[in-house]
């Protein structure tokens, strides 16, 4: 899995490409920690959007750790992150592993950046 972080207007979009597995967790957590520190020092914290369109889930390897990393980001970032292009199987996993967290899930990146309808 490769992580790409791009600033789009007042938002920061984190796109992930490739297969999610256990081996990709440490670099992903490092990217998230760097992003948390960056947004905490911004005068006007940016909305962070996780675009999961090109992320492949292969079995259960690394999924629990991935969701825990997203929960940690949600708890520590100055603004609540948004998610877009979340596949149905991953929505189910989010609900199963993180039912106490109400992740903001949008159909498209444009809606996540703007004020589109939330899907839960």
C-alpha cells in the first residue's frame, strides 16, 4: 500500500493505493503521525479526507491495525477526518471494529471536501 497526501484547497486528501496488509502498517502510521503533527501546527487546521477508492482489502491481515490507526487519528487530529469511496465490505468492518466511533463517510471526494450528505 502506498500513501499519497495532497492539499486540495482547505482540505488534505490522503489517498491509498494497493493492498492493505500487515507489512504496510508501520509506514502508514508514520504518515498519519506526521499529518497529525502538521495539522496541529496549522493556524487553520485543514479537513483531512481519506480516499479509499484504490485500496484493496485482501483477507483480514492488517485490517484491525488499519482501523485502529484510523481511530487513533480520529482521537488525536484537531479536526475529525472524513472518508470517501469506502467499499461496502470495509464499511461493515468499520462498524464491527469501531462501532463506538462515528466515522463521516461520503460517497465521493468532492462531497467529502464540500458539505455533501453523510452515509453511515
